């Protein structure tokens, strides 16, 4: 018996080892499509961009030289870059609360109304489905200083409008409002589905406990129960706001005097207008670092507060 | 003070009637259970008492005061829900404190950040803390006050829900199947805890359940509901001994009451000796109201098809003659044993035989009810 046992031991371990290798092979085979795609489409380009950011390559040039951190030093000393960074942060700071607030308010109103819910949902969702660059043209017309709908409407009330997109003080704000208009429908849809998941018994309990006013219900039941959805909406809206580009490109090109310059438009101009690919790559690296850091920080910070179990 | 009176309550959802002319008086300090199968309208009735739903017709009064149209918080009732309905983002302390805060603090004082700075806030909060700690101690959850509901077991959540209900000393407790989410052992334990809570608080309890054993063991009086109607209201032993409706007889008692068509007893002397009413169609008896004897003439005979030995009792399943009807007889281990497949005679105690007419209403020896 001891003999068989002493033989069986090693055999079993060989079998187990072979089994394990097989399992590993199957595992790698299973993930290979994703790995290949991610490498080609995400990691590869990212590594390439990081490499380019240390060169003086220009788009279309046959040769390039490694220049160390020269591009990053230039970036650091470049006032338009700082302007773009501050503007992007401002844009996010306006668009995120605006989108979340408007989306939540619309969702609450739609859920409270007895009829036509599907219609209202669809209408408010339309901007999400539309192409931003096309809609930007429409907004450009609406905000036109003399023939635009906005200023005409203001004129009807005796207010003389301004040239929204050409005024240093309003250009970024106008772009932010367009951003809110485009994004709040998506937030609304998420909030509506979140509202449907709030258990009715909690509202009943709140009513018996004396919290039956609108504000009490919101404070004690609705808003806390929407916590996870809200976190999701905030992260999503923030990352989308951070990559604002189409509307800026179509409507203001970052002007006037960099008043509406944002990171991605800066990146595009440097890389494709001025063909300074190395410099543009450095911008892209900085942009990527900021976005990753923000997302991680948000998820860490908010996640702790909204999941209750 | 907290007597509840329901008069002619009607409720329908669309075309479907849910409650049909329900009238019921619940005495002050009484523990009443509403029992019935799911969909019988018992929860709807409870929600109407709570004010969470409006009746289509009829009146509700609590403590002699009509409360129709009054909001739940103005009815002085507390409710415990099947899913406990605790606020998941609040600690146990804040959950229990909530009904006190909404009542004692003004809206401004309840606001976060600003509220605590307003005059009067500290004093009220201090008295609330005392009340919450008292309630928590009574329910043995004092050590859990800083936890969130997600970190508690089912039984602990149930206690917190009870604490939230009792902390403001309501005169009426409404409970909607509060134990059905617990496992069997905990359920039996919580039963006695709830009844002892009732004794200590001395207020009116209305308790909805679909479990007849819960209804029987906990209540002073049981109200049996079916199809939106109240079939019978009475103390548990009355419902068990003298059901006035075949459906009540079937609902109450485990194992179920034996119901055998009258035709089956055509030549049973002991059954025929009971004064059978001419309209009696079904004869029913509890498992302990008959004994098994050796088969004989003039006795209903049958075959033993199953034996359930519970230790203290043995339930013998007997198929009557052609096998179309089976009855369950309770025997004790000390009695004579019958093996599976053996033929036995059935001797029913005629005095404990219940008669029901075609529609399922009690008939025959009904006058004994009045005496009981």
C-alpha cells in the first residue's frame, strides 16, 4: 500500500501539472481575441503616443530625433495650454452639475406625471442620439447675434443680446450649455431606471414615519436610493465633458483669444493644423494622465459612500 | 383609546373587487391577526387602516376618531413591513430616530449642516437619543446602533424595524407579514418576542399573515379573510372547534380537517347516530376526533396508505373504501399500531362531527356554538 501510495503521489502531481498547463492554454486562447484587439487599438497606440511625445517628429516627416522631455517643457511654458486646461476644468465644473441636476429633475417630473411618459422620455433623449457636430451648426445659427433665435427671443423682452460665441465672457458658458443640452437626456434615462428600482415599501415606511412631504421624501428615500446611479452618471458625464471637442471645433475653434480653448481642441490644432506631432503627443499624454487620475479618484471617493450593503 | 373600527370597507382595483363590505371592530389593546391566502385582500385592508391606500367606500376610525382621508402620520399608527423597509443609507440609530425627528424637529432643524445650529436642536436631539437607546435596549439591538442595515442579519433587521415602529409610542401597531422573510427557526423565536412585546406595550396590534399557525399561536382573535370577505372572526380555539364556513375549517388547523361527502357514510352507525341536518352535504372532523378500530360491519372501513411519525403523534392516512377519499387520523405512539396496507375501521366521535351545506355554510348541530 505504501508502495502504491509513493508511486501515485508523483504520478498524480504530473497529471495535475499537465492539467494545469492545459487549463492555462485554454484560458489564454479564450482571452486572446480581447488581448489582440486591446493591444492593437488601445495599448499599442498609447505606447506609440508616449514614444512620440519624446521626439520632434512632424506629421509626414521621414525622420525624427529623440528630444527627451523638451516637448513637456514647452508645454509647461505654453500659456495657451494652461488656458485650455483651466477652461476644460471650468467646462466640466459647469456641465457635470448641470447635466446631473437637469437630468434628475426631468426624471422626477416624468415619473411623477400620470401620462405621456414615453413621449417625454423620447423627446428629452433626442439630443443624445443626434450628431454633435451637426447640432453645433444648429446652435451656431440659434446663437447668431442678429438672426439667431436666442437673441430675437431676448429682443422680444426688450433685452439686447450679445454675440454669445464671439464674446470672451460667454463663449465657454454657451458651449457648456450646449453640452448640458446634449447630455442631460442620457442622465435622465439612467435616473428614470434608477427611480423604478426604488422599493415602494420605503416610501410607505417614510409616509408612516412622517416623512411624506416632497423634500423629505427626496432627502430620506429618493436621493439616497439613487446614489449608485448618480455616481455612475457623474463619472460618465465628467469623462464625456472632459473630451469636449466637436462643438468647440465647429463653433469657436477655441476663440476668441483662447477664451473657449479646451485640451482636445488644442491637441487637434497642434497635431493637425500645425503638424507638431511630438508636441501634440505630449499633450495627449498629459490629457490621458489627468483623465485616468480623475476617474480613479472619483470612483474611489464616491463608491465608498453610495453602496450600502 | 385605540380601538379600530372598520365599517363597510370596499376597495376595487379597476374592475376587480379586492374588499367587499368588510366591517370589523378591533378592541383597544387587542392582538388581532388577519389570515388568508395571498390575494385575499388582507394586506390591502391593513394599508387602508394605515392610510397608505384609500378605500372606495366605508369608514375607518382609530380611537373613536374618523381618520378617512387623514395622512398616515396623522393616524398615530406604526407599521412594520415584510421587507423591513429600513433606510439602507442610515445607521440603525438614525433609522429608529427618524420618526421622532420628523415629528419633533421643525423642517429647518432637520436640514443637514444648518439644522444643528438652530436653537432648540440640541435639547430635542438629546431626548431623541434617550428614546432611541431605550427602544434599542428593549429589543436587544443597543450594540448595533452604529451599524448600517446591510451589516445586519434578517432577525436583527426585523428588531430594528420593530424599534422604529415603537419608538414614538403609537397606539396601534400594523404588521404586514413581518416574519415571512426569516428562516423557520428564527420565525418561531420572533413570534414569542412579538407577543411578549405586545403584552409589555399593551397597545393594539393588527397582524397580517398567510400562515395559519402564526395566526393561531399569536393572536387574541383571528379574522379569516378570503376573496375580499371576512369569513369569521373569533378567538383561535373557536375558529378551530366551531368554524362557520368550510373554507375556514380548511384553512385553520394542521394537518387539515377531514372532509368527506355525506354519501360516504351511508351505512356508518356512529355517524348516522348524530342528528344530521337534511341539507348537510359535507361532514368534517378534526384528525383527533376519530379513533381507528378493527374493521367491522356498520363502521366505515379503509386502508392505511401512509404513516407520519412525529414522535409525540402518529398521523395515519386512511383511504376510504374505493380510495376516492383519504382522511388523516391522529394517534399516539401508545395506542394500538396499524401497519401500512392493513384494513382499519373508523369510529368518528359524533359529537365532534361538523356539518356543512352545499355552499359550505355550517348547519346541523350549530346550536352548540351559541353555548360555547
